[in-house]
């Protein structure tokens, strides 16, 4: 009598196993349950079905005839309601079936994020043919779709819907697409390619709710963004479908736990596919599932066999996006990177090497060598001999190392090196022979590489060839990650529309994966100053003071300085400050040079509560820690002073209320004096106003720190409104053009005060445009950071993760 | 070398620590900083710069380095060694991520006796 084998689930893994068993005429009487009313089809090909490139018929792997010819009893469209392991019976909706051996292949279920509106019609997961058909039915050309989840599945869904004429937006929780397979640089290139095809991508987007009365209409994000959506596809991830196994009291962790023979905790019950967990690992790609199918078929036929997971590679199945990732590409202490970037052609390759072995590869734009690299990873080939040329692929191996200078040496004298300024190799050689032996001198004489800067490397190679290798290294780069100077990077950010950190690092050819402590704060400022609406401030790229919105002291405590507009306060504010000082045991209360009160020695974990108390009394952050607007120091002016010519206090308050919250390349301090006696010491500030009878003398670029410098007169204007306009324009010009960490005086020394005057004084249109851009930026940044971080949900990060002192005592 | 196997302590979810950021653990012998790098690896180091005692957890995390917020000393997160011209080291502890959880070696609980 033949043994009875029952299989639950007709997916790709169990389908392959049944092929192996029936090909070998294994002596089993087989019953196959499937909840879907059909047999096995190639789920990987659902995206071409969605996009219309294939039909369901094209992707069926096992039709009714196949099951019949193999003698398999099919119970399709029937849910299994329970497994009785003791009596060895599977209960289906239409009756029970006894088994000798049972295989659970229930696959995985899509993870639905628990937001309001997820049950509305029009919200679909993307997992099986029914989902795909529902999406096709909903895909009206011109209608809007939102795909939640920017992983492999979500992007395939997005591309398919877009090919059906829908307007598609992808919302992804993480900072870049496909973060499990790609690093940020490759993720950025992928995003650019998708955007070029008309798919909108919103990274760092957390879905808050799906809106709609009777049907999905829109998706609301935590940051308040709303995207219209006639169709919402949830593709945030999958989890193993383990409900039947749990109910049957089989051992289940994240998936159904199996041993190397795919046996569960019950010796007669086996499991395979996406529902299993093998040595703490889950499986989602098809290659290891096919291996499992082979092992389980052998096990069921009594042959010795053991499952060993192998490395897998990923390729994205979206036409036009050439993408490859294999192995482990995380950085590691003993690992080294080889990075190749070609910004012009949108190519990015990164190889991760450990010892003499290649362990990971990420490629974008040119993946022709992907399978070769994958082979090196799988076979653990010793690559020490070809390391220097490894990244160029198999075509460059075996011929000795390539001399990178050879290509440049072979260029004819009329070859154009700098495209921006039309400088050819011959002119560079002539200039170098004429004495231009540094990059700066060469730029001054020929302008080669002086514009966009992308040819700097090439220019330096020509110089090195001409000088015989002795190029005086001009340290122009903003840090060790790039040879580009701050100004070059700023220009490229604007010219190329680079709106994220990975975008800058890719398009400017950064040599490190995620920058360094020097360039990251600078890039963060440049991006938020140039793209206030598009770029989101990156806290992790901020110095500690700006990350914690307080000034760190030598012992790791912080100082807290609430804003006092124009140096004016009230008894109520002073009382609130006194209360906070006592409540939080502030060791020192000090009056600052900027006319406000400093509470020194506050513990980090007390900051949010203290801020909340000060907020309750109507006070906001004084940004005493920021590369941004600090104080506006004033004297009492015409309101009280017998010499005062104008309302200097009022103007100071007005300026501070206008400018506060704005981030600048370095700190910005203002002073407004009511008469030339200058009690507010306005003439050593970044911007100083001295009121006179006839109006307002606006002067800029003073300093009273390491350097002491008197301000220089920018302009004298008759009205307060004009003074405010010209000051705002000056600060915006500084924000848009200065190097990070250059005070205003340093910047005006570089660009010349005449140029500044030409922009903000002589050209009224330019002045108004600068003010308009400042106002736009302030619509985002003029807000109190204390209020945000004092919110109950935002406080956690200010306290320790865990206190282990109790456990240590045990 | 001790042959004893490392014992692990589950302290938090990976998502509790910001990417390119750090959080603190209080222990009987001072604070330990748990860092999470851009590629989602975690590292545990004493939260005290050997130079002037700066809290390393408040520095900028880039690649596998941490820059002290007080005077910009840079340390390798894996070895705890100061980089560049500076000399010194911070004690580091074994830490790893498993199934979205952060595990640290229990060694740090008993380190007072070892130190």
C-alpha cells in the first residue's frame, strides 16, 4: 500500500518538489491543497503580467493536465482549516484527508501596515494573481496610484502600473530605495531613473492613513503630505504564513522551524518555501527555495540530503533599470571597498573585499560583469592577483596592471580636457611649462577645471605627466572625501539639481560611502539652504549642539538659552527661567554678551522637560548653539533714551522675529544702536545698524572674536522697511554663496564687498528675489526646535536606551 | 585568549538607534555608547574620549568612525583606536544585530573587575 502524502500550498517551491517526486515515480499517493483556485504558476513573472507584457497563460507552469498525468489529487480553491498531528489528518473545508507524511508550503502573506483606511476598497496587497488582476482592473490610464514600499516588489508594481498609464507615487519609509539590496548611492541612481520615467518617489515617508469615504482616495503621510490615490498598493514586506503550523503546535519562530532535511518539530511533518525558518534565516528569493525542493524530495524518498543555503544575487526586473546586487555589501572592520563612479553615464560599482576574497558587489548602470563577480563571490576565488583591475571586470584580467596614466599620455594635444572652458591638453601642457605648477595657478591662467570641476582629476593627470609626477598638491578639496572645493560643490548642487546627500556624493564622485564628519555638516547646510522645500534636515549630519539644540559643555552637560527678543524680557519670563533653574538644579545662571540668560550645566535627559516648561511660559530656543541667527543686541533707542534717534529696540525685535530659525554658514549676530554712540556695539557684528536722524546706516562683516574687525558700510537707507529688506537680502546672499564655517567677514573678503553691494543694493530685482527666497526658506525653518523635541514621542532619544546597573548588581 | 563563549544580552531594537547615530547604555562602571552605522552594523564603545572625557555618543558617525564632539579626535569603531596623528584608544565591546535586535556582550556588566 502506497504511503499518503498531503501537500498544503501549490506555490513554486512545492511545485518543484512535486516535479522531483513524480519524475522519480516516488511511491506516494499525493493530495495537493491550494487556497487559490488554480495550480502552480511562476510568481516571479507577475510583474510582466501587471505591466501587460505577458498574460496569465504565459506563466502557468503546471496546468490541470499535468496534475492529472502525475496522479495528483488536487483540492484547489479549498482552504485547509486545521492539522491534527496526533491522528495525522488534514482538515479541509470540504472534508478531511489522512496522511503519512505532510508537507506545509503555505508561503508568505503580505504585511499590511496597521493604518486607518487599510480595509477600504482600492487598497491591495501585491502577492498573487488575484491581487495582480485587481490591480489591472483598477489601473485606469490617468488615474493615480500610490505604492507603499520601495523594495523589489513595490518597485515592480510601480513600474507595471505606470506602464498601464497610471500616475504612480512610491512611498518608502527608509532613506533610499531597496535598502536591503542597495547602498545609498545605487539607491539614489535607481530613484533618478524611476523619476525620469515619470514615477514620483518619496523616501523617508511614513504612511499615517489612507483617506476615503467608500473607496481609497488619498494617502496621508506623517509629515502632512497627501497624495491622491485611486489605487493603493501595499508592498511593505512579507511574513511567513505560519497560522496552520502554530495551531497544530509545531515549533514556530518567525517561520516554521525546520532542520537540514526540512523536517519540522513533528517527524512526519515537513515544510519548505517562504513559510520556513532554517537556522534563523528566512527565504524570499527563488533559488534557495528550489534547493529546498530538491532536498525535501530526496528526504521523502529516503535518500540522504541536506539543505545548505547559498549566496543569492538580485537583479531588478524593471525595464531600463540596470541593477545588480550580490553577497554582503555592508562595510566591516576587515573589509575594504573598491568604488567606481562615472557620474556622466550614471554608473556606480562597489566591490567589497575581505582579505583576498570578494564578498559583495553592488552595481548600477552597467551590470554586464555581475555574473562574473557573483561567481567570484560564490567560489570564494582568491582575487589578490587581479585586485588592481578587478572593478573593470573580466575583460581586463590577465594582462598585468593597467597604468591609469597611459590613456591620458596617449591623448593628442588638441584633445579637449575642460569642456566648460574649452581648454585642450596642449594649452594645459604649455601653461604648466610656463610655470603654472599648482592647480590654482593653472586655473588662474587657463581656467581649466575652474567651472564645474568634474575634469579636475584629468587636469591633474596632465599636469603630473608634464611635470614628471611632481604636482604640487593643491589642497582644494572640502575634505578627504572629495577633491572638489566648497564652492564647486555648491555650484554643482545648484546646477545639477542635487537634492540629497547620496545625490551629491554620487554626482560629485565622493570616495567614501557616506562622507565624513567634515563634509556631512557642510552638505547638510548647503542642501537645506538651496532646496528648503525638497531637502529634509539630517540630524545625524549635525554637530552635537545642533542635533541636541543646546550647547555641549566640557563635562558633557548642556547650556540652555531661551530667546529674549532684542534683549527685552518680562517679569513672567524671568520667573519661568528662575523656576526652571531651580527645578533642574542648574548650577550656574549667567547673563550672556548677547543680552539674554544662560542656564549652564543641564543634563541631557532633562533638556526636553526643561524646554517644555520654558515653552509653556511662551519662550523658544535662542539658538545659542547654532550656525544660524543668534542674537540681535539693541540699546533702548528713542523710546526712552534722550539721545536716541530711532526705535532701535523695536527694529532689533522686528529683525530677530524675522530672521530667527534660519540656518547660516556660520553664526550670525546682529546689533542695532539708536544713535552713533553705539551702545549696542553694532559695528563689530555680522550685521550692524546704527540709527541716525536721517535713517539707518547698515554695515556688515564685523567681527569680535579671534579676529576683531569693524563693519563696513553697505548702505544708508531712510526707512526701517528698507533696512530690513537689505539686511534680509544680505543674509540670504550669504546663505546661498558662502563656504560652510566662513563667518560673513571671511566670505565678503573672498567675494569682495563690491560684488555684495551690486547684488543687494544696486539691483532691486535681485534684492527682492533674495528676500523672496529667504521668506520661502523661513516658511519651513522659522519654528521652534525645542517645541518639536519636547513632544512626548520625541523625548526618548534624549535618555539612555537601557540602564544595566540593576542587572549588574544581580 | 579566553575560550569561553560570548554571552549576549538583548538591549534594544535596531530601530531604537538612529542610522549614523548612537544611544547610551548605563552600566555600573559608566556609560557605553551603542553606535549604528550607515550600513546597519552596531558597535559598542565606552562613552568617554581618552583625550578630555568627551561623550563619544554625541559625535558624528561616518563610515566606521566616530568623531569626538569636543575636540574632533577620530576613533575606529571596531578597534577603538584613535586615528591619524592622535594616540589613544577607547575600550570596545562585542555587539551585533540579529533579527532586528541589538545584542551586546555581557562582558560590559562585569568589566569593573577586569579594568
